[in-house]
C-alpha cells in the first residue's frame, strides 16, 4: 500500500470554518437516469456552499470517467473518486490524497482472480487510474466487453501474471449476475487483507463488479480523513447513496439516506428519499437540516 498526501485543505479553515459536510454518490444518486442532474439538486448544492457546508461527491468513477460524465463545473468542493482511492480539490484540480496498491499486492490479486477464471481489469495508480490492463478469459461476459469498448482508447490486454504498473488504484472483476454472490464471498475470504467491495454495474444494472482496494481505502475512510482535515465531526456529516459500495459511508456518517431507486435491503436499513430522477439529494438535505442543529437553509 502506498499513501500519497500532496496538499491538505487547511487553507479552507481560514476562509470560513465549515459547519458540516454533505457527501453524495454520483451515478444513480445525484445523477439522473439520463445522465443529467436535477436543477433542484444543483440549486441545493449551491445553497449549501453559501452557508459554509462543505460539499463532496464520492464516486466509484475514475477522475477521467467523472470528467467525461459532467458537461459543466458542479457546485461542489471535493471529488472523492475511485471509491475513495483519491481526493481532488474541486474545481481547482489539486490532488490532495491517493492510496494505491503495490505491485506485489497486485500480482497476488491477479493470481486469485485467474484461479476463479474471472474477467478483470487492473487500473493504474490514481490519478491516472483511467488507464487499465485487462484479462479476458473465454466465456460470455457482455458487461465486461461493453466496458472495454467504452474505454478502448485507454486500455490494453494484460499479457502476463506480473503487475502492469508500479502502483495500482484498484483491481475490478466483472461477474455475471447469475454467479455474483457465490464468487464475491470466495474472493472476500481469499483477499481478506484488502478491502473487497461489491457494486452493481452502472452499465447493465445487473452484473456485479468486485473491486479490490488497499485495506484503508473506502468511501467512508476517505470521507473521514477529509472531515478530520476540515475539523468536522462525523455527527455533522450527511451522506446519500444508492448502492452497496455506499454502505460503509452510510454506516459511518452522522446522518444517512438512500434514494428510492436503491435496492430494497438498503432502503430497509437507511432512511429513504425520492429517487435520483426526482431530486432525492435535495429531499435528503432538507430532512437532514430539519434534524440537525446546523441552522442554515430554511
């Protein structure tokens, strides 16, 4: 594991001491099904900034993928990308922190994934983790093929068991829906020295992506680091998400919400708000402010 902390955000404290932190997932939460963001959610984020509440997006996307997904600068202060592997001060574009896998760790993960004949990608260390090498065994896997097609200009076949990079942000296996749970449990057992998470594919909405990170990489751990640097206690952090890769963040935050399009088991565990298509982030913020001692937007 390699930790790089380039610039810390203490300078923000001299401008205005933050009164809270709102963290939202991107795909399926802040972003609507058509790839746009509801005007109410954009206005809510703008208002939060006016009242000294820090705004962050915590996404599984790489920085490259995030940049391709938005057509204008967003009213947020930080991007926690690649499920917490790195943090960017936004919109300045200053990298604050990254945590990557070492080559020896990647080689071990590659061996385990090959034992299970998985289709997988090894992503270069952040912030250049849009570049990846991939392993494609025989057998159908349409979701994997689609991802290769989408990013054909930044990927290439993995030609050996050796790690393709000195540092890697993550290793991702794409598993068909019919075999997802069983394989995930096996991988989690074999790779217990890493953080192994599952998420639903944003491409077909059904396949499982098994993502492997250093042990101290997750949305919650990176958000906790950021909150600490900003002097914000966890009780003043609100999070909203829609999928299993948001689970650790939702469990850690002082207040947590899931949008209505989240899986049913997540909606049973966390307070539910409107869907991503119906400004669920705005509803979550309004409900949080109604319960929180922060008296900002009324």
